[in-house]
């Protein structure tokens, strides 16, 4: 029972910590924030959920991603963004990951 309580407390702390980081993120560069997320994930063993359209961050920090279609309001793809860039046949996913330019710089650049 106490182990479950301790796990819950650690989880809540991690969620609040990440929320605070994103609040501060407006003052941090995207690259610094990405590096911080990677370090926290590695050191805490945490699963971190990020909602973003920033391709540079997606390709830097994501090892799994979900793509939602606004029109159908459904999930259209899931997986490692690097694998999806290389293998997806869904034109909506390819358009997003390449910024609409096949063969272009998909990851973009950090601030």
C-alpha cells in the first residue's frame, strides 16, 4: 500500500515539474527545453507527454508520436516519427513531417 502511495506521489511530482518547465519554456530556447526533457526522461525513467507541432522538437525528443486528423477527428498514425518519415504512405502524415515538401528539411531548426 505504501509503495503504491509513494509511486503516486512521485508521478504527481513529475507531472507538476514538467508543467512548470513548459510554463518556463517561453523563456527558454526550444533546444534547451528539449535537452532538459531528454535528461529528465533518462534520469527519472519518466514517460513524458508533449503536445507540439514543432518538428525539431518532435524529431529530437519523441520516440513515439500520435498524429490526429482534424477533419475526421481520429488518430491516423502512431509510432516513431523517424520511422513514419521514412515509411508512412499516408499523405497527411508525410505532408506534416516534411512541411509539405517531400525531400525537404523535415526537422527544421531550433530557436
